[in-house]
């Protein structure tokens, strides 16, 4: 999955960051330095950005690298990202090879003097999926199990408290409030999915991003592409999925905000050729959240949108 040989910007980026850090006494901010200013945080995906904002509050200044509609599997650092990375006190990223094209850079940040933390580090590896097609790596889409994603909140809380002990109480209070909201979100998802008749609890999407969602909430998940969008769907893949939909009379399939919809539309056309009409039940947010300022621009709003969209489509509402 990882194509580091194509990562042509890596030597330049590492050199720029190294020179910047050499010009500074130390890139790692000391607690006394942070007392007079916010912690400068860089995040990769929007779901992590949201955690840091929720937990850090006014004590953090967050810059996210990947906004709405951005596919983290394919994302490559831009020149503007260099400035963000070199000025950060800390970088939070998902890990588990989600940020495939940036993996080497993120792994090198610690060596260059800037702390980089994977928010998935405390998740029990026994609970992670390792699908055969993912070449022995873990499925990185852990945020679709809300209970599992709560572990990421705890990592952010503990890391910020360690960096900035003077505000540790603030981080603990903010995290406690947010974790309670996530508990309610998890319960909401379970209750809503239960409304769908068991035989209709089938979620078909562009790529295999929803396996943790399916396992947590009792939904059969089928993705046209693999776990990473670097893989390509073949004509045989499209036809096989169309056969399954027509045979099982599945009422809807879904497009994703960060993945082109052409493959899903090809499946829809192949199903129609078999005399059955499957509708596109709506757009789901998978690897990226919605626009800032909208409900879907937050993690909670994104999950609620997905749950509501899935339930309404599979119930025929």
C-alpha cells in the first residue's frame, strides 16, 4: 500500500525541517514557554483536529493538514505544510498507515525535535482488523467505532496535560465532557441501526472504510475498493458486487465525500442491467469530515449524519 519510492519531496522536506530546528535552541517547547501562549498543534485528518479543539480549547492553536474532501491515503505534503510542521510544538496523527504518503515524514518528526503522537497508540491491537488485502497492516479507520475513538481522546488529553501541566485540569474537564458526548453518540448509533430489519443491514460503499462501524453496530459492510483508495476496482469487482445487490435485493448503496462516485455509479448501472433498481442512498463521510461551520464539520455531526443517512436509505424513508 505504501509507495514511499514516489515520495520525491521527502528529502527536501526533512532538510528544511532539520535546518529550521538547528536554527532554534530547541523545537520542543518547555512548560514555562507555554504558559504565555497557546500550544501550536498540527493534525492530519479532521477527526483528530476536532479532538484537539474539543480537549485543548483556548489553550491550543490547531492547524489541520487535510480538510473536507481530502483523501488521507493519497495526500502528499504541500509547500505550505512545511511551514505548519516546522512551527508546531506537537503533531497528532492517526497512524496505522492511514497517512500513507506522509508516513516517513511523520515518523521522523521525533528525531528532528518535534514531538509526533499517534492517537491510536493505546488501542488494543487485538481489536484491530488486518484484512488479507491490506498486506498485513491494520485497518486504520478506527474512528467509525465511537468507543474505540474515545481512546484517541484520552491520548490527546494525556499528551496535552503532560506538555502543559499548568492547564492539566482544563484538559481533563474538557475531555470528560467530550467523552460523555461520545458515549451518547455511541448509544444513538446503536439505537438507530436497530431500527433497520436485520436482513437489510447491509452497507455498500466505495471503499472498505466502514468495517469498524459494521462490527460495532451490527451492519454487514461491503466495499467496492479495498481499505486504501490506492487500490483500483476492476470490471470484475463491479460485476460481482452488482450480482450480489441484485440477488439480495439490497435497496441502496452509498457514495463517499472523499472518494470519486464514478465506481459506485458503475455498480448502479450494472445492477440496473439485471432488472433491479438500487438507489444511491446518499453521501457518507468516511476519510474526511464536512465543511467547517456545518454539523458534519465535527466528528459527532459527521457520525450522526452517516447513521441517519444509512438508516433512512435502508428503511426506504
